[in-house]
């Protein structure tokens, strides 16, 4: 294995997708879509009027989840995404809207065919179905 292969093999999904700036760009696009497009209105209604705290929280979570800085996890010890969302009325419809908005955000940020983005969307689909109690 040459050095370039070795470096790629040790890179995290966070590194491979482009780090914090790229993740923040995707998160911002996700919330912009949710805030402006009628097809995501039911999902938007589950959120507070001010999305700024959620933008910061989701970006921090995704950075750590993808193998980057774990600041969010250190600030929220033991917090689980499933339990954090258990008080919300997440339905199959809102779960599908969340997934569609996130998929669009990756696409709009030029990551629609990126291998890491594809894997993240697959995992998001599993999580969103679980939050909605869907199979």
C-alpha cells in the first residue's frame, strides 16, 4: 500500500466528506429547505421558531458522529438521538420529510454521489424509520 492509500484508509468519514465546513453547509441547507419549502411544512412545525440552536447542535452532532471533533458528545454526555426525539410527534410522514430534506441538502451541496454522503443517508433512513416506529 502506498502512502496515499494508507492516508485514505485512516481518514474518517468526517475527513473524507470535507470536515466541519462541509457538514455545516449541508446542515444549513437542510434547515433552509425545511424553513422555506412547503413540502417540509409538517417537519418544520415540529421545530422551534428559531432554528439557530438546532443548526449548531445538528452540525456538532454530525461532526462527532462522522469521526470528527467530539465537542457535541462531550457537552451532551449520554445523550441519545432516539431518546432526545422521543417527545416529538414523529410520524412516517415527518421522518420521510426529514430524510428527503437531508438528501436534498447533500445533493444541493454537490455531495449527491459522494460515497460518505450515501452511507450517511442510508444510516439516516434507518434512524428516521426507528424514530417513527416504522419497520
